[in-house]
C-alpha cells in the first residue's frame, strides 16, 4: 500500500469521499488520489515522495508556482503581525486599489474568502439592485456551489453528471434560466420573452469548467447589448480568467465591460481570498452603504491579502503573460503533433494561456460538445501521464493550469509522456 492509499483509506472514514472538494477524489479517472506533501515551483511532491510536473497548480490559483518566495514571505510577515483582526487594515485598501486599477469594469470592490462567496454575493447584489429575481447562466459554466448557480453546471457537477443538486429548492432552480454557451439566438429569445424579469446574466467570459471553451466573436458583445437594453446586470465570473488570461482579465482582452466582476484564485496568491466588484452605483447598494447584506469574519484576512498583493505585484512587475502564452503554444503544438502521430482524435480548446484537451473530432463550442468527448480516453491519458511524471487535472472538464515556472524542461517532460500515449 502506498502512503497516499493509506491516507485515502483513513480519509474516507472521516471525510465524505475522503476529500474536501469532490473532483479531488479521482471519481472521473479512477484510482487513488495523490496526497500532496509539498510543492516547488512547477512541481508537486506527493506523500510517497514522487515528484511530478504539476498542471493543476491549485486549480489555477497559482500563477507563479508553488511556494513562490515573495508570496510566502509576504504571508509569513503578515501572520507574524496578527492573523485576523475583524477590523479594517491598510493592506485591504491597497489590494482593492490594485483590483480597481486593473479591471475596466470595477470601480469598487469587496473582498471575500472564496469564489463561491463572490458569485453568490454578486447575484444577491444584482437582485437587490434591480428588484428582479431571475438569473441567466450558461450550461457547463461553473460559478461555485451557491443554490442559484448549481443548475447544469460545469466542473465537478459536470464531472459527476449531476444535473442539479438535491438540497437546492425548486424555487431556487426555477429562478435560474440555463442557456447553451455561445448561443446568441437563445439569449435573444430569452430576453424577448423574460427581459424585464431578469436580474442578471452570469457568464465565464472564457468558459473553463467544461474544458476551455472560448467565447465566439460577438457572444460577449451580445450579452452586453441585451443586458443594457433590458436593465439587467451583466456579471463576468473571472475567478479563473482574472489575472490569469492577462492582468486586465478577459474583460480587457475581449473589450467588453461587465457591470459586476467576480474574482478568486490568482488574486489570493494561493490563499482563501476572493472578491466581487463593479459599477460604483451598483456596489453602493451593499451594506453598510445600502440595504443588500453581505459580510464575513475572515473577509479581507490580512495573511491572505498580503499574499494577494504579493501575487498581483509580481504579475504587474513581471508581466508573465506573453511567456505563459508561448509556453501554452509550445505545449499545444507538441500535443497536437503527438496525438496526430498516434492517430488519436483530439481538440485543444484555448484562449491565451488557458487550454485543455478534449478527445473528440469536433471543435467544442458548448456543453453538449464537451460532454460528447471521450472522457474514458481522458481517464486513460490522465493515468498515462501520471505514471510519466505529470499531474493533470483529474477530469476532462478542467483547465490545464500553467505557471511561470513551467519552462522548456517541464514542457519536454509533458510532451515526452504524451508522445507514448497510444489511446
Ligand atoms: N467561478 C469559477 C469560474 C470557478 O472556476 C470556481 C471554482 N473553480 C468558482 C467560481 C468557485 O470558486 P471557489 O471554489 O473558490 O468557491
């Protein structure tokens, strides 16, 4: 028995499924999850001492790899001064200023502790500000696990084939309209029918929880146009894309400005720190300025905020994005070559440095396409790479996350392992 197997057996008797977040359990790919012992830049070392190139990078939270010195130092220095106060701190103002400066759609921002909190709060704010109840989301997009947002979701909900979730009331599900991603016609029809009842449209501006599915030209613009015309709030969920696709997020890259933006992952430097922000007039509906309630004991936690500032500081100073895109290009080109040489039908969905592999003949433009891919082949591919020293996300619905520490050697190792995958 390996140490990971021992730990997993014990975990399963104490924690449902043995994990604190479902996809970690390897349900989609089978086998025993590796337990992380430590990380070093591009590498993760498991409980049995096996060192692998890590393409999970805490599900996209780490842009600078594991245990980046500047981030660790900022967090430990902050912790030494006190780990939580429940009073405002100067560092929160600094982090807020950086976010406002980076994102065109954000005039004011509030810090929270998880992406789920950010999206849940943004939806409440949109409903409170508009006095409307219905929201529109897209099939295969994942926005965390708040009731209103679980319908036909991506990520673990897709991985485990769960259409919604027991425990979500019928009322909550009824207020959520789900439409196919990239389907402008469906958006038009819905707004023509229900426009004045829609509080918000929430979307991943690059879908990254059904594999990476970029927005087709005109899709985000159509959402912007329809929301403006109907007085609905457009929410870009940039929990993955924010500070990863570029410093200005997907909203800068595609030139479409949302009313509200949700953030998480990279902006927390690997700590529980997330945010939602947007137009000043909307944000002023929040308590204590306005009546829409939202709060958190650990919101703006000083350790997490210090790590977040350090991460954003690195991102601004080093501008890692062109190099990340070059790394992604090299990897994608090499993978395409390897699959072609071995007669394996595969498509790589990408936007900037964000990408993922789907084993299918057809390009993927929506959730139906993502589901039609050969997920059993992905499971075999996953285990082939794991044995070859590469840790991929344990589901074909997830993004492959790059960090600045993935260099030529790491790329070569991934391509070497992929090259011997026979199908
Ligand atoms: N939105 C998106 C786009 C996400 O990818 C995720 C998580 N992967 C969330 C929201 C939820 O964030 P968290 O897991 O921090 O609650």
